[in-house]
C-alpha cells in the first residue's frame, strides 16, 4: 500500500514537472517577448551577420534574450541568418520574430535625382541600401559591364533614370546596377526608340540632350520648347552654345562638382573640353546631369517652332524669352545682363 502511494506521488510529481517544463517551453516559444512601446520597430540585419550581430540590433527590443536565443537555436535560425529589413511588431513571441526574420524581408523605397556623376549617385544610393558607396561605384565603373551594356565612361550616367524604386535593403551593388539596367531597357520602348530616331538621336544622345534641357529650365512645361530650340540648332548645324555644358566642363576639369557658378564669363567659353558646346558641335558626349523623365520626354516630343535662341526672362523668373533671330535675341539679352549687374552677380 505504501509503495502504491509512493508510485502515485512520483507519477503526479512527474506530471507536474513535465507540465511545468512544457509550460516553460510553450512560454519561451509563444509568449510575447517584446519591450518597446511603439506598434512596430524596424530591424536591419547585415548580409554577413551572425547571431551576435543580430543580438546587437534586436536585444533592445526583446524582453528576454536568452529565451529568444534558445528558440533561435531550436528552429535553426542561428545558423541560417538572412540579411534584410524586417518589421518587429509589439507583442510578438520569439516564434513570431524568428519566422519574420527568416522570411519577411520587406522592400525599401530608393529615390535619386539629378546627380551629376556616378560618384554622387553612389553616395546617394548608399544612404538607402546596405551596399556602401565604394562598392556601388566599383559596380557602376565595371569595364566589362559597360562594354556589354553599350555604355562608356561618358555615357554611363545615362543608364540611371531618376525615380523612386523598390529594392530589398540588402541588395548588392551589382544587383542594384543590374536592376537599373533592366529599368533603362524597359523605359526605351519601341515608341520612344522611334521618336529618338526621328530626331537622329540614339537613346544615350537623347538623354545627353535632355540633361542640357534639365539644366536650362526648372519649369517642366517649358522643357519641350527649350528642347525644340536645341534640336532646331542641331538640324541647322549651329553650335548648341549651352552655358550649362561650360559649367559642367569646368567642374569636370577641376573635379569639384560642388562648384557654384551663377554667371558664365567669356573666358570660360574658351575651356578645352568635349563638353564645351561653344566649341564642339552636336550634343555633349555624355549627360551633364541625370535628367528627369520630363526632360527626356521633352526631347522625344519637342515643341515645333522656329526659335533658335533663348535667355532668362527676369520679369517671369524660371521662364525664358525666345527668339528666332540673333538680333531679337540680343535685344532680349539686354534685360538679363542688366539684371545680373544690378544683382552684382560676377561669377
């Protein structure tokens, strides 16, 4: 009789112990284990991260790290960490968090516009994805890629069309570059290629001319008219004589793209550079900036007119006065020169 009681007691104790262990395991896996007040928090995990790196990012958000680590080991996450951007929601359990970190990498929105060099582009993009600016620049400048994709040292910036795109945060430098090449090819539809051909321009030349239009006017509704002026000059064999190309030539020669030049002087027009359209016919060998889509569309769909000249209109800032003859242009230019002098703009 005494033995039976001992056995029953042992059995009951065993059940209690097993129940307690089961409860502990259940709690470790399925009980809430977050300690932040917001509805959600973002976590960035590097592509080469180990569990210690994950701990540095996640521990401030987790109530009990040891239970998280135990579940991570049990589920095989510790040896199969994946880089990316993840959302951890308030009240998540260890199981929820690990499942999220294993399979719910969310995209980020990457935006860039009007950079004047691939180095500037690399810096801008590096602020938004994991790849650093040096690895991005190396990918952009890769000789084999440029040759295979039909770009060169001058035209390589033309491949990157300003916009907002979705990428995974842990996209590699090569992955970013290759995606942008696909976007470039997608942009150049048969219709756009035909329009460029009608203007006797290749896609790269159209973007190079669009870059000049971009620099000439901030008003998107005026860009088709400005594009029409430059296309008229090209058809007539007249030099573009675009001041922004001279400014770019100065920046490229000095290597300082942050230089601010508000007034182009006559001596600047003598700079020896293939980008100086006061000395070289046709469009520049590459884009002087990254033009907006509106500027590219302006070149492909220019306004039809007979204008050959334009100058800033100081009575309607942002817009320009257009002329068909040099005599008319010189008259229009008087008001602009007077305004520059009144503002004491010397450079």
